[in-house]
């Protein structure tokens, strides 16, 4: 967590985290996903092994987050599916043990939302993605 005396501050009418480097509380955080299967159903899963480096800038737009995910830590509740997802057909964890997300821009949106754009790398392929982020608050 940041070393500031208050965990939040006001910037241009928005409540944002105090500037500084923040630690992710893994006991209260998760990295989850939802994927469509055959356009009929949703498959939900998560990664249990990951870490994030979160730095909040003096200007919130200068903030960044770098996430490294252990590709083999994927779990969907079905061992057969998980094995297929870690195979060369999908994540190819033998060749690409990590997935990464690196922030390129942070921009304010409407109603407390932020657009966090970054490069997501999965199985050696990097593509830009935009994450819709809402700051839910902070406590010491």
C-alpha cells in the first residue's frame, strides 16, 4: 500500500488512490474471466497464480499496472478442460509460462469509470485491450 497518510485523495472531482506504489491484497483479490463456449454457454474461470505492480501517479492518467499471470494456474472447475486450456491448442504453458498485461494509457471515463488500455500477451501474441475500471475505495 502507499505510504501516504490517507489512502485516497480528490483529483478534479474524482476520488482516487493516493499517489505511490500499491501492493495487491491477494486475500481479497482475484483474477477471473468469462468466455463463451459455442455461443451457448459461459465458462467461468480464474488464475490462482499472479502478481501485479500497481503505481498510482501524481496525475491519475500517469498511473500504471503491470500484471504477470502464471498460465498453468488456470482453473475452471473441470480438470479435463483445464488440461486442454494449458495445452498447445490454447495457452501452450510449456512454451509460454506467463501471460502479461502492461498499461499504455489511463483515461477518465463517465460515472467514476476509467479506461485502462494496455498490451495483453497470451501465448506469444500481444494485442491491445481496454479494461473498464472502477475505483471502489481504499482503507488502511
